[in-house]
């Protein structure tokens, strides 16, 4: 139970969210948002936070996860932060840039990968995907399916008409959004 | 489009009743109506009018609240279907409610249903291939099941007839095991597929790789628009570019002025008249009002989809047919088949980095059967055979790349590596003990007995699957693919969504349910022309054969009717 004073201090030092999450608690949102921003930062093109991928992921947790799923994701975020604390002395959002980078590098090299899939189902025996790569995958999904990315950054062609079976990539540019 | 006549309140007597409005029911309705029969189509679900009732047809991911994701309530509604990988927010409304329509899996079996006007013709894979005498003679030759009462020559003109109206695209190859259809121009392979085709045909002189033959229009046809390569077919196509009852067969049936289609009509049973030795009508339950109603007609087409058709026949009990209508042979409910599914190989294709494609072609490639087609290709491990579907595309999963940050993000905006897969479809033998039975212990919402499904793939299908995977890996190795993954999801039957059998055609009433014109042997004014009628399963997709058998049976029905034989 934090003291009144520490609550007061945290209010002063940390920026508040400017949106109301439907599922995630404030600390959880900040962890997710920080991860998203490191994986898909703003460059000449928008980053994950620019297209509100964090807000969408919160909505996905709130509206598509059942109670068990929600409990699990909450536990996974807590474990992720507990590991950061154990290995680097603080939860993810309180680490400096260098330590955050180490956390992600470690996760990239040690975590399981997605099997390929066809027609909506993954092939072979899928090993459990850990929290980090699941979040990364979800971030990419949220990012690519956002309207801004889908219409303006990726190549958008809702009604292709003819099929060009062998088009030079230079004539398309970025990947098709649909 | 003209509104459909759904008023079946006053008129209880028709020339013909068609149960179901999917691929085969739609054809039955069109043929019977156009031949002048006042026809009542009984549809279990709601009316789905072409275009008007396709709410998701133009939605981009961001137009959907959860970008295609389902809520826990929606997942519960489709709690069986969810295993298929097919159901999402974009098509959820076209898949039946599993919770409200229970079935019992004595052995694991996935039963995917579409309870609305058009049925699964809205959702099907649209791969369309003629069967050959390799298929129609198979049972007779190797002694499994019973002989088909027809041969390719009997159905050949009817293939042409339905193809001309439906519009089938493909390339003529003159292969005896996969006869050519009456084709619209073929779709095109992309550069990687063309490359792999060349390599496979060079390395394996017994094999061909062809563009998929499919029920998509590659040019305008009979007032329907051509495919726009959006690949959003299962949401309903605003151009009517693929074959569905809604876009293709029911509109002309309606235009004839002879069609009445009654939605929310669950057929409980057929009414058998012992004195007349024929069926005189059907009993239905209105799913909305629970009202029980009877309709009568001279002929009945049962096209409720394979297992639902058999469920209706099993539930049609009388003192003449204590074990279900037309079940003198004891074969009703037996010999259930499906194709094996998701067994094959995939790999990465080196090169072609500067090549891409434009358009989302709703079709892939096909490798026709090459095993057990003649003496030279005979296998000593199994009977029958398999074909492959597949596709080359730029894929990869950017989440698997061991990187993050600015450079990573910019790199994944480009398309991923070229990948190619082939997945086999193996023929399943007709086994008497692969069966469905009525289950009086589990009743549906309307108090009706449900189905128990007790079916499995056996040694021959497992041997075929083993060969599929070995051949798939070998082919991808020989054409130089990298990171090859052989796979077998070991799906139980049902996943192929090609359920066939349970009311098979045959020459002998003692061992089959239907005759050579799909008539119930002992009640000749009842026709079954959906997947239930199939005597064997071939390894190629069955829907085109349902269409041809239906048109052929409808023609026979009307000529018999004119001869006053009913």
C-alpha cells in the first residue's frame, strides 16, 4: 500500500495518460507503450504510438480477451516488470535507454518464434510464444491495420481490378496494406 | 433486383419443394423454376439478398471496431468453428451458431455450417474440377464401397451445362485424370509460381502444376461483373464475380415467377404416404414462431447439405421406413467421407526480391493427381490418390525478425520474403463405420434430435498423407527452396469441409440409398443431390459435381413428371 505522500510524489513526477484505458492499469499501459515505442519508433514515417497502437491494444484486451486471457496478460506484464527489476533494478519504464535496449535484445535472442501458417492456422507444433514476441506481433498488427498506415504509408489498393502477376517492386514501394 | 417472394402463408401446395438453398439447392431451384414448376425453397435461416445483405463487403481493417477480432461472446457462439481458422468478424454472420445448433463428436469432427439463404455457397473455396472415370470407376476397381451407378459420360454434358452458366476459369490441359471444363480465361501465376512450375515439370516428368480452376469470372458473364482481385469473397461479392446461389442461381429462379422461398424453415421430416408409395410433402418448424406447418408437392429435392440432408431422412420415420426414409439398405448415415487437409510443405524462395504483384488473386495453383492413375504410377502403399493446392506469395512474419527500432521498422514496411507452399487433399475411402446417427439425448432449441458424428481417417488415408508430405518436401527441395517445413496438422475429418456420403448412390437398393438419377430407391419422387449422394470422394473438390448432378436430376425429375410418373 503506497503512502499518501508517495502517491502525491508520483503524480508530480510522472506524466498522466491523456486517454482512459478500458482494461490496462496506468503502469501497465506505460509498459506497453514504452515497448511499442522502442519496437516501432517514429522515423520519417509514423511510429506505433502515432497511430495509437497502444490504445487499440488496450481495446483488444478489453473486448476480445475472456477473463482468463485478461488475467494472463496482466500476470505477464507483471512478470516482465519483475524480471526487469530483478536484472536491472527497476521496472521497464524506469530503466534508462541502454538498459531497456538490453532487455529487448535479450528477449529477441531467447524467445520462441511463430511457426508459419496457412489458411488461418499455424503449421507444426507451435512452442509457447512469450510475452515480448506476442506483444511485438500485436504491435505490428495494430500498426499495419491502422488507417493512417494502411492508407497513406503502406500501398493501398482496395479495388485492384486486374491482377499483375509480376510487377517490379519499385513500381509499388511499400508492402500492400490489404 | 426484384424482391424474393417469401409469402408461403396461403399456398401450401407446390409442384416441387427444395430443402436448402446452398450450392445444390440453388441449382435445383433454378432448374425446376425455369422448367415451369411452382417451387418452394425451404431455407433454415434468413434471407440474404445479393449485395444488399453483404454488410462487410467493402470494409477495410480499420473500418471494423476490432479490426476483425471477435468478442468472447462471438467466440462462444462459434466455439467449434473457431478451430477452423476461418471465422472472423468479416464473415461471422454467415457461419451458423454452434451453441444453438449442437452436434456430438463421438470422434473429433468439425462440422461447419452456413444457415442462411445461399448457405455455404457464400463461403466456399470456389475450386472447381471435373471428376473423371478414375473416380467413378474407383470403387468397382479396388472393391471399396459400392460401384457408382454412373460414369463420366453420363455427367459430362451436365458439367458443360452448369459450367457455361456458372463461369469457370481455368486452362485446358487435356489430362485424362482431370478433364477440362468449359473454361473462361485462366487466372495468371505470379513470377515465383511460374518459376516453380517450370522446375517441377522439369524435375518430375509425371507432374503438372496448373493455375487453379475456379468459379471466379475472369471476364463479364451473364450480366455479372468480373473478379476485381480484392479477395474478400467470403463477405459476399458486390460484383457477383464468384459463384454463389445468391448471385447466380436464385435470381433467375426468382425471375421465372415460379419461386417462393420461405426463410426460418427447419425441415423436421418428409411425409411418406404408404398407399401412394411416395413422399407427399414435408413438415417444418418455423424457427422464429415454433409453429409446425406442412407443405405438399409432387417432387422433393433434399439439398440441406450432406449431414443435414441425412439428418432429415433419418428423422423421417414411418411404419414403412422405421429407420429413416429410404433406409432399406441400412446404409443411410454411413460411409461419411471428407478430404484430408493441411498436410504438405512450405519453404522460402531465394531471389525475386525486386518482384512483387498487384491484386489479391483469390486462387492458387494446383498439382493434379499423379499417383495410381495408371499401371506405371501404381503405389504399393495405398489405393486412390491426392492432389495439391498451393500458392507463392511475399510473406514472412516480421515479428520473428530478431530486431527492433528505427531501421527494423523501416525494413518491415517493405514486403517480406517470397514463400511457397503446397498442401494435399487426399481421397477418403467410404467406410461403413464412419457414420452419423440421430441423438435423442441431445435436443436442439426446437426439441429435435441432433446428430452424433462418429468418423475417422484410417490406415489408407494416413498412408496417403505420409506420401503427400514426403512428396511435398521432395518437390520443394528439388526446385531449390530453403527452410523447408513439412507439415501434417493431423486434422480429423470435417476440416476439409468436403463432407460427402451418408446417402450414397448405387446400382443396388440393397446396398445404397439413391439410384443413378439421385432418386431415393424406394421413394422415387425424392431426390438427394448434395454431398450426401456421393459414393466415393475422389481427391478433387466436389462442388462442381454437385451442381452437375443436380441439374441432371432436375431434368430427369421434370421429364418423369411430364410422363406422369410421380
